C-alpha cells in the first residue's frame, strides 16, 4: 500500500519534505481489531510537533495522521460492532489498557498505557490502517468524509475543555486565545448554553471583532479586565502571560482550563507575577486538558451533527502531504487541511 512515512525527525524549515512516499505491506488486523481502508485524513498541528520532536514518536519509521475516515475492510476476529463496509472515524486516542482506574472511570485519556494514533501506532497518512474496534467511531451521515476528518481532533478536544470547564447554562465563560479551537468552543457554547455570556480575550483586533460577530458579549485584549468576574476561562494560547492575566478575572471558586499539549518557554518568567491573593486565593484552580477520551469524540460528533458544524476544508492528495504540512507551518491557513486517499 501507499503511505507517507516519517523516517527521521527534522525541522520543517530545513527539510520541507520530511515524509517519504513508501510502498508498505498492507497491515493485518489482530484480534479485536479492524482493517480500515482510509479515504480521508486531516492534517494537524500535532504532526508538526511529532516531526520536529516536541512530541516525538517512540519508534521510527511511523505513519502519521490521527483524524482518519475510512471504511471497514476486514476484521481480525472478535469484533462485532462494525460490519464490513461501515464508515468509521479514528481519533488521537488509539488504545488504552482498559483496566486501570482511569480506564474504568472512562478517563482512558489519562491511562499510563495511552497510545496515540499516528505517533505510538501507524496512522492515516496511508491507504490502510488497523485499529482496535473499540476505538473506532461511527460518523454521522450529515458529514462527507473530508468534512468529518477535521472534527475528530480540535473539535473533540475543544469539547473536552468545555466539559472540564463545568459551566451551567447562565454562567459566564471566558476564552483566552481565539484561534480555530476557540471558534469551535464559542459555537458549541452558543448552542448548548444559550444563556451563558462569553467573554473573549485576544490580542488581534480582527479576532476580537470576529468573536463578537459569533456572539461573544465582550472582547478585549489578553491583559484587559473583564466587565464581570467569570465562572470559568478556557485558555488556548501557547504561552504563559494569558494564564496569569486570566486568573485575575475568575470569580471565587472559578476554574481556568488550559487546553494545550505543550506551552512555550519564551515568556515563562511572566509566572513570577502570579500574586497569591489576587490570582489564586478564594479557591481558584487551574486544570489542564490531556488528549481525549472516547466519550469526548462520540459526544462531540453527535453535537456537531446536531449543530451542522461543517468545517471549511482544503483537500490535498496523499502524495502532497509534505506540501500540506509546510503550508500549515507557514500559516497559509484557508480551512482545515485534509488528505484525500483514493
Ligand atoms: Zn490533532
Ligand atoms: Zn488504562
């Protein structure tokens, strides 16, 4: 089968073709696994982190890709949820042990044996992949293959961060940082918690205007004080300053949810401005978001279908995966990038 394979880690600035088109043997599904014929695979920022070594794959070579749509082609036995020909999606969570305390509590994203698709196991930049059946998802009919692929990552993680924010309808919610995942969260809140007032903190005037168009009641700079204290704030920035500034805007008992796989070190000294009485006292808390559990993916897909949340998509051939990655890196962003695999 055709696959775009990562052989060694590198910087995309120095090497604009990190992946090599390779003819690999078709994978064979083990017990409880299905073989999926891939039709579409989203291209994610996390792939850049893998290639450049910020979240390195433990074994090379590896096939990247964790927003996979395809059809069940075969089973390794012991499966029964999906039939041959069924359309399925595969997300960042590839497998977990199934019997640790986190798995038993439905928090398998925290399992010590958590394995990620396209990093710890071969992913969807290929014609075929295998996955444990219990980690494949049904895709609502309203989405085409290309539309469904990008929902499997940013959307599902945005959904988890909103779940961890633990707001009720009518509570006030802040969003600091307003990129792709911020937009999605704002749209979800408007749909699910219509009486919740959303406050957006963003550096760019354009993003602030856009936030208000999408229904934010207020938009200000990262360092501005919000007109009311907030029940929860979700941070989607890559740095530290917004965290310290956000803590000031929380109400007593409020929670800051940090939705980032890694933070950059460039402004880490800003943390020294953290003032205990002003920023933390009165039982304010900080919680990070790690990966996604299966219920985040399946609940989010249902919600997205209900809301008709259709992402704008830019398609590439599998062979052009390097071009898609370079464009993502250089921020030539026009919709979510998706590889089409014939
Ligand atoms: Zn991703
Ligand atoms: Zn486990």
